[in-house]
């Protein structure tokens, strides 16, 4: 490729903000829940680059022709690869694409095709990264020909409209807003944008823990919620503890380790020692990591007696989409009271509503 900006490129990033900034200098966009991707097109050559600067091209073959049709003959475009379903964005389906077998990728590409959502123009005939965002955005709008597979992300300069998007678009699987300075340049790897994400709390059962990778203390807590039938599902983990907190948690959990497998709802899996995945009726810990098959996901059970309050951003189906953050122990709560019913459930909307359709 002989583009003004060639691969690989580290994408510009965003830092977390808890409140929506307001003012004339801001542009607001939905925050897409997918794989960050920079598309390089030079004539017939199209390459997809990931956030970690590794090629994604082989994993999403169904996007190549639509991108040729949607972009100018020479273009470098920042965006997100997503999979859209009737239930909104499905990150789990997206992650299944990172597979070594070409036949498996081809099958999934036909069954659950991906789409690309464009949100910034880095280059066309010239390098545009040092131009203001507003200029880059208008150039992207002029270049892009949207289709069923290639979309232009919506954006607004109105903070009131953005506040409505923040609430309504979550029902389509989006997880907040990205806010950009209209005069800002594109700086690869820099957290020069802002992201505003949902933050909620929930009381959850702590069913076990994983030892930290250095072998000392608690690396993560395994969290559970009961469904309406009384089945305890593994919904995610709380982690990112400092060394002192890891040691303190190990001391706090020690009294609950004796006889932990007696009547433990995840006892069958714990005794088996490994698992191919979650069964059809109960989500359990311990399945092979979808990111690293060699990662140790073994865990230590504790008696089902402890309740923790955790902060989370949003749900992906019946589990936390991202790692939860431990807030405090809730000695006043019984584990049986930790059900899905307590969760704030967004009102579902179709993804077409996000694009104004």
C-alpha cells in the first residue's frame, strides 16, 4: 500500500468521564460495543487493522467487498466492527470470529455477518490526522456511501439530544457515548477523547475466587445471581485489586472455604476440574477463555454465604459485559435475595433507531 497513512496505526482512545460535558466545542457519538478497527483501502487492496495493530482481515472476509463499495479509492477510516442482531449488538458472536480455522470463519461470516461503523477519517489522498475533527467528520460524510454492511455513526452537537441517546441507545446494546472536541487532531494511542458510560450497582453472591497470577492473594471474585427458578448463575468477576486488598480478601474469605462444596450450586463443575463451556441451563465459571485457551481459569469455591455490592456498566445477556468493581460487603443481605430482578433493565430498541430509521 502507498497510502499517506499506512498500517499499522494505533487508534486514538478515550478516557472515562462520569458526566456528559456540555459546550459548543463538543461532538457526541454513540459508543459501539465491538472490535475497534482501522480500515486501509488502496485501490482493490483492503486491510483491517485491530486496536493492538494486528490484522483482522482474515476474520471478517464478508466486509471486504462492502468496504470497497463504501469508501473512496484511497482511504484510511477509523471505526468499529460489530455484529447486529434483532436483540441489538452481540459481542459474544463477534468474539467467536477469532478462530484459527478458515472454514469456521467462513461459516460464521455467512450465519452472523459483521458490519463496520465508521466514525473518523485519517487519510484519503492526504494525511488528515492534523486537521480538526469537524473537518475530518465532514470529509468522511462526503466520502462514505453507507450500506447494509457499512454505516456512518450518528453524531450530534446538541448535548440535550446526546443525553437522550445515552439513555435510549443502551436498549440496542450500545454502552454509552464518545465525546470529541471539534477542534481536536487525531493522535494515535492518545486518550484525547472522552467516553461516558453507564454505571450501576448490584448486590451479588460471591461463590468463589481465583488466586492472583503471582500466586498471592485473591485475583478475582466470582459473582453470581439467582434467576426466577432459584438457579445461581455465574455472571462475571470483580478484580483489579491492589496487593494489600488481595491479601485482605484472602483473609476474609478463608473462613468460608471449609466444606465449601457441600450443596454448592457449582459443585459438579468444581469436582470435574474442567469444562467445555456453560451448559444450557446454568452459567458456570471455568470455561476455556475465549481470548486465551491456555489461560488458567481454575477457581476456589467458598460457601454460599457472602454478598457483595459491585459496580457494573451494563449487561451482555445474562452476565456483566465488563469486569465489575467491588464496592463493599453487604452483611445485611441474604444470598437468596441477589436476583436478576434487582437489575436496571434498559428498554429494548431496534438498532435501526440508532441510525434514525
